[in-house]
C-alpha cells in the first residue's frame, strides 16, 4: 500500500518530493518500499502522538527545506480504484490551497451509514478550482452513532473524512500556532536542530511531551469557526476509495461477492458465510458462523464480528493500559 500510494502521487510530485512519517520500528521497512524517496524524507516518530503532531513534524521539515511549500497529507491505508480521477482532484485541491490560509480536504461521498469514519458537513459552493466544485465546510463530526450516521447519509449534505488534506506549510503552521500553541512552540525549537547532531536527542526529548490529539480535533474543527470564503473547504471525491484501516474493509475489498468467505490460507466452510480468516500457517474449518473476523498471529488471536472490527482500537488501548506492550 505504501508503494501504491507513492505510485499514485508520483506523476504530480515526483518521488524526491515525497515524505513519510512512520514509527521507529517501521522506518526500515518504509525505506525499502519507498524506492526513489530520499532516506532523509522518512521521518520516524519515537512515540505515537496522533496526526496533529505527525503532520506538524512533516511541516517543519518542509519549512526547513523549502520554506513555504504546498503540502498534501494523505494516509497510506487508502485503496483507490480510479487514480486518474484522484490525481485530477488532488491538482484541484492544491490549486485552491495556494491561497494563504486556505485549508482543503477531500471528502468521500458515503455509500452507507458507517460509524467508523468521521463526517464533513458541506455548505454552499465557494470555489471552482480547475472546474471542480469546492464547498465550504460547516463542521467536522467524529464517528457518530448509527442513528446519526443514517441521518447524515440521508441528508446528502455529509461526506466521509478520508484524512486527505491540502494547504501551504505556512497556513498549517499558523493554524497550529493558534489552536495548539504548545505543540507549535516545541516543533519550532526542534526545527532549529534539523540537519545537526542534536536532532535525534531533541526529537526524543520533545516528542513525547506533545499533545496526543488528531488534526481534525486540534486544527480543522476550530478553523471552521473562522469566517472567510473557502477558509476551510471540501472537494467531493468519487474515486473508488476504501479505507483499509479495518479488517472489515479488507474483507470488502477481497470478497469476490457478498457473503463470500475470504481466507489467507486453506479452509473449509459448512453453513458459514461472510467470514474473514487470516491464518496463513493453519488450516481453518468453519461451521455455522457468519460475518466473523478471525486473525491469528504468532502470539495472539483476534476474534470479532465484522461489523465491530473498528473497535479493535479498544483492545489496543486496553493492552497499553495493562502494560501488555509486547502484544502491540
């Protein structure tokens, strides 16, 4: 998926202008997958501090290298079936983001009342970059309950938040300074050490103290309360998007037809349908079970219903709280 993400963006930016933010444990693997991307562009977080800090880390590196560059933020767990249309919308978003202070997001037209995604409420059309309609953002809503999600989808006014953002580096850092000043101040201090022997120690010392908060909560939501034409805007993106951040999403992508069983290894199923099995080393026998996710690794087994696969994050939090870090 890292390679696919790089391949989608390469015609717009070129490999040498791509950057990645990952964790220290995965940095070597990311470098292997990001062929052609400079090693210095693979940024390793010493600890996870959510997306506001991760994007801020990338922004100060871009500011250090390019001053006020245009910045596209895209997650690597997106599967997109229409890359040409996606690139056309990215170019439109970048054109709109050239305006100082402009914050742009791509929104996915919802196909179901999904409770695992954030939603964007769109207002009136406020711009037409490259002939593409962009709408004023009224508000961001994080993972609503099922009843509210159904109302959102029925209204036709809401889009899924796919976490794809576009802005000038200066626009983002100015908003970070306004809404998350402690994080901004710490990152400005860190920027002064980039390219020196002090950087690694400074990163370790600063990063763990940064606020653990998403960019949606920290920056995008408060920014929608600022008046101004297209200050925060959304471009609808019908690009065949699937978020592969959950096992349910992986199942939907891999299933040949609704109700099919999907397995990473050999299996047999009797009176069983809609299941996803990940057990490459062991034979799976399923009898009378429906819509399950079963994932086996060397040290753990996950068992959940497919419609609750977004709740895996709750297990992650429980493991961390109970000091079972070896399972993370």
